[in-house]
């Protein structure tokens, strides 16, 4: 994804977050790694559902993969790998589940709780910081840096 400047977006309900994910997906390129930062309920999965739809994946299939740590969706234009790293204990465990195979694949990785992956996240990754600014207000900052 080409990103000249940070993108700042505010959404007012879940459907707007879905639309934002869908819109950003149009700019995705093979090999993109997108890290989603934000507390429980921030809207990370809501964003991923919209993004998946934008890639041609049925968004109803997308859920927080709490027990399966990585979900693969290959029905779209580019393979999509959705991580929920919440339950990963350490980098060793992240390596054991094959994280690097996904990170260096030509698919697109969307990673919830990326801090659990620590130094495994390549420095070129895109980071999206989500903040709750009200019951249904969420702010998104998309940036190349951390
Ligand atoms: N603007 C918004 N964008 C996304 N989710 C929102 C928004 N406003 C309220 N919500 C609610 O917040 C929750 C977000 O859940 P989810 O996407 O699973 O978060 P996460 O994956 O970050 O834990 C949902 O219950 C959703 O209905
Ligand atoms: Mg989630």
C-alpha cells in the first residue's frame, strides 16, 4: 500500500468502520502487513470484516479467530491472513504457529494484538491505531511508522 502521509479517519458507528476497511482494501497490495492496535471492542475485527469484503471475501466468515490464531481466506483477489494474537504468549509460540510463513507470503496480513508478535513484525508494516472517543465514535490513524 502506498501511504504518503498518515490517514486520520473518525467513524460514528460500526457500519462506517466497515466502510473504511472496505475502502482501504482498494489500496492493498500483495505482501502488505497491517497491524491493528486498540483495546478490546475498539473495532479491529469490524475493520477486518470491511477490509475482507473489499478483497472479495464474504465478511460473515470473518470473526475474531480466538482459538484458531490465524484464519486464511483465499477466495478473494489476494490471499488474506487474519491473525488474532491475543492468546499468543511469546515470540517463540508465534514462531511455532508459522507466523513468519504468513508474514513473508504474497498475501495480506491483518494482525490484531500485534504487540504480542514483538520483533517479528517487519519495520515496513503499516500500523493502524484505533481509539474509542465515545460509545460509537472511533478514531483511526493509519501510519507507516510505529
Ligand atoms: N464506530 C464503531 N466502529 C466499530 N465498532 C463499533 C463502533 N461503535 C461501536 N462499535 C462496537 O464496538 C465493538 C467492536 O467490536 P470488534 O470489532 O470485535 O472489536 P475488537 O476486534 O477491536 O475487539 C462492536 O460491538 C461494535 O458494535
Ligand atoms: Mg477482534
